[in-house]
C-alpha cells in the first residue's frame, strides 16, 4: 500500500511538472519597402530579437515576411513594430524615419 501511494504521488508530481506545450501562430507581413538582400537580413535580424519568434522567412519577390511565433509571448502588433523600428514598412504601419535614415543606401527606396 505504501509503495502504491508513493507511485500515485510521484505520478501526480511528474504530471504537474510537465512543460506546457507552446501554441505556435503564423503571420504573413507585407514589407513593401524591402528591396534587397540586406533589407531581408535586417528584417530577419529584427524579428529574431522578438521574444517568442521561432522562424522567419523573407520573400523579396513578393515582399512578404512569414513568421512563426509563440502566441502567448508575442503578437502581430509586436512583429510589425520590430519591422518598422528596423526602418521598413510593415502592413499598414509606416517605417520609423530615424531607423530608415540609418539604413544602407542600397536599402532606401529613393537611394
């Protein structure tokens, strides 16, 4: 009986300690101001620093950024802000003008 009780308590404790599975979400963000490979790297880097981002794929042809992220740790607004703070437009959000000025000449639309 003592052994059985020990097993039951151990099982309950182990189940309680299991890590909750993260819920992954996906977003597709239109970054119309990206024009070169350097732009893509900058956007990838900016998003990789957002807590909860698991994967970033940039398609320069379509100017789409595909992001997989943990929904409990970030959201679409935070992803868009990371892109705009890097100097690029993101969906309907306009780029941060100060960040845009710091971009390489090849990354500027009028450059």
